[in-house]
C-alpha cells in the first residue's frame, strides 16, 4: 500500500480513527524509524490494510476491488508479462463486452506504471485499487499448477534402482540443480496449501512427502528413492547443518521469500531405519498478531481472560497438547500488552513468533540455558511481564510463582488435558497449595478445530437419532433445559460469532446443523475446511476455587465449581461454534475426546 503520509493524515482525520495526540506519536515513530505512517498505523492495529485502502479509494475516487485469484482467467492475466506485473504491483483481471480492460493496482497514482501497462493492453482500460496482499495472491497464478511443475521435475530425476547409497556431489546440490528446484517447489506448494509442516520421510522404495494442513497430515507426493541423499544434503546446507553427520538429530533454520512474504523454516532431522527424516515447520514472519476475538474467544471467556491479563501480577496458564494453539494465544496476549512503558521478557523453546519491542530469549540446553536458568536471569532484567515457554518441572514452577509474588505478571504453558487438571498438576510438582491459590489468576484450556469453508458449507436438518446422539456425546440437558444451549448460541450470535448465520437452535432443541462439502474442489480448501479456530475454556480462580485448591480438591471438583460459576467447557464452546456454522460437530468431537 503506497499512501503518502500527508494523505494518510487526512484519511485518519476524516475517519476519526486517532486522537491528535496519538497521531503525533505515530508520526514521530514513522520519522524515527524512517517508515511510512501507514505502516505504523497498521502495526498499532488502528486499522488494517483493507480499511485504509478502502478509505483511500473513497478519497481519491478510485474504485476498490477485492479479487479471487481463481476467478482471474490465466490468458487475460498473462497479457501483462509477469515481470511487469510484479514490478508495478498490477494485475489484469477482467475484460467486459465493450472491450474495456479492468486493471487492479496497488498504486493507481503511479502515472509511469499506468502509461507503461497501457502500452501493453491499450488505453481502453479502467483502473481499480486493491490491497498489496490481494494483488500478490493473484500474481501467484502466473505460476499455474505448482504441483504439476514439481511432478515434471521429479520425472526428470526418476531412474532405475534405489540409489540410496549414491555419493552426493556438489553439482547435485548446487543452487541451480534439480534437487534445489524440487525443494523450492515443495516449499512453494506447501505455502500455497497453507501447510504448517512439511514431512520428508524415507521409505524402502520411495521418499514420502506429507503436508500438515489445518492439523491434518496428508501425503502430497512421492519422490524417487535415489534423490534422498541429495535432498537431505541440500536442506542441511540451507539450514547450516552438518552434511556428513547422519547418526544424530540436528536442528536448524533458514528463510525463504515467496510472493513478497518472508517465511522462516525450522528444520529438524532424525535418523530412522530407512534414512534421515526431515520435518520443516513453516513460520510466516509477515504475520501480524490477531486479536483474541479473531482467535475464537467470546462471551464470559473473553471477559475473564481480558480482565486477568491486565492485572499487575499473578500467573496465567495456557494448557493443551502440542499443536493446540497455546503459543498463538500467548503471541496475541503479549502483542496486546506490548507498550513502550512496559518491559516484556520471554524465555522460549524455540522462539516461533518475533514481537517487535519484546526481549525474547531462546533456550540452549547445551549451554545451560534452560527454562529455569533463563527465568532466573530474566528476573534480574527488571521485567514487568514474563513469558516462560513451558513449565516442565517444579523448579520452573516455583520460580514462576516467586516472580508472581514479587510483582510480576507471568504467562506460561502446561501440557494438561483441560484447565482444571493443571491445578492438581502443580500440586504434583510439590508446589504448596496456598501459593497456587494466591498466584494463579486464570487457566485457559484450548484445542484447534478446522474451520468450515463458508462458501461451500451446507446446512441440514438432523434426524432424531442424530439429535439424541449429540445430546449423549456432549452430555447435554434434554427437554426444557436445552434453552441453556439456545441462550449461549444467542449470546454468541450477538457477539458476532458466525456472522449473520441463522440460529441453529430454539428452546426445544436443534433445528439445523452444518457440514462440510467434501467434494468442493479449490486450492487450499481441504475436504470443505479452510483454516482453524480455537475452542476454549477459561477457568477463573475465584474465591470458591481457591478454597478447593487449599483443600487439595480433585480436578473434577474444581471443574464442577467453575461450571457452576459460569465457565463454558471446551466441548460446549465447540458445540456453540458448530451451531454457528464455524465448524462441525465431528471436528469438535475429534479434538476434544480425551
């Protein structure tokens, strides 16, 4: 987005998005960091890029457009050479019956760009403005089918014999080698598929490639066995690992740029019986933290967590298994609390999300930098807020509690099945009950469910047998008491969950439910799902809960008390999100069964 600082000031004033004092602060930061004012406004979450571009559209009287990449005809797109399109951030997306060409640009005021492009397509054109991200997503269509390209490269490498012990030469792993091209295409296809992890797994007769998309692992390709040595060596070079060390696991990182966005690849190698396995975690370094509401918090859970994270001291815990979104929740919370007058320090393993202005430290067990030793060091760094990546032992737990008692706000994670289980777990670490009761402010239990792809989802009327089964599986009150669920759905709808989706319940039970269209075929939409949303329970440490902790109550007793005080469990939160058309009953049951 290219909007001058002067025009940006005008837009902000018209929309009354900032006070004069805030504008002065943002202008000073823009001048200090030598960055556009628009970038500062987006970083401070005053407005997102789309809102600012729409405001500029109205100001400059240039129509705004939001494009769907799949709807742009390839032959029309390629009327402008890719090099030119990327240089000027412009895409041709439609030609109407009168022969008028419709052109979307990031900067429609760039006269030189407009004149150059019109030499290619003619002057009979209409100019629109679009966001940079939207244009970048359309520019990806120049590449066509990445998977087809990958298969063509693989076919070139396919030879007789397994070649598992072939010597790897420098030519095999050079920048312009087929193996380098294979890796580039694998990663590009993974990113376009919104994969979080790429698994490269040697098998007896082939190399299996699997992507984890929305939490589900799926095979996407098979490479000839003879490329294994070159492929592993090339990845090791990129990640700065030892090529000749094949007997022990190694960890490394490297960065790539795809469609103008920077991604960090966290690499892990592991010797297995058929060779070396590689897993690459994809981290989008261009990502901005989303709000708690966008993550799926609503109602009492949102109110409780928002209140507790702003307290001056205490502990807030995130619980759940690996891959349940705990780090993402903490990323959102720390970004919310990140102010110039606050010192935030973290100790993490590894650092997944980089936050500007936050002091982030990576653990290093070989150097003696553990969570416990790192936390001790952080306490000498005059922090207001501390984030410890994980509480793994009593020593770390004790240090966290001492930090909370001495006036710090502490955030951390714990691997337990639900929120209530975490409190007895701390007792098992030999933490005194009175210390737990006096320092823990809230515990969040969470899971991630796949989100329904809105354009393709389908509503249906459940049978009586299905209704009975759901009531049984979710342990729901039948009959008149079902109005509790109906009331929760109404509250969720009022909070904006599910948008304008009609209510799926009345006081007597289910009216409709939602399901995925598994036959819907579109890039990055897996079996009718696209992306994920969290389901949560927030256990507030009330006076009654504190008494139970002091009496060494069981997790079931603590859970029952929290429910009596209004806590919505993860399963019920998931059910409400299924009723609102955000996910499906099957997804909620899949991730919440213990």
